[in-house]
C-alpha cells in the first residue's frame, strides 16, 4: 500500500465531493432536478472515495503499530536498546497514522 496514492485518492475524492455539492446547489437554483441528483451522487461518490483512502491508511497504521511492537519487544528481549527504540518509534508512527485517519 502506498500513502502517496492514498493521499491522491483522498484529494480526488474531496474534489469530487465539492464538485458534486456545487452541481447539486446549481441544479437547485435553476430548478433542474436531474442536475441536483447527479450532484448528490457525485458528492456521495467523493465521500466514499475519501473514506476508502482513510481505511487503507488505517490498515497501514495498524501494520506499523504491530510491527513496531514486535521489534520493540524483540529489542528488549535481546537487550538491544536501539532496536527497542526504533520499534517504539514505528509503533507510535502507526498509532498516529490511525488517529489521523479516523
């Protein structure tokens, strides 16, 4: 999984959401129900795209968190303070990624 691709997907989703919102509002102003419905559909599609990207980032965060915890514990077990610290850093990075993408 690639965070850059997820960020791009999230940005595309936000753009689609706003475009759909505008189309919905313009359709309402000019009395075009089809345009409104299309706008609402685009808005929902954009929101779904953003949620999908956030989900993938949470999966990456969980993986980092688990991998970091294992590395930390192995470092502690073998008395390697650097390994333990690196593991803790990775674990915290994963927690932060999960938190940001709720």
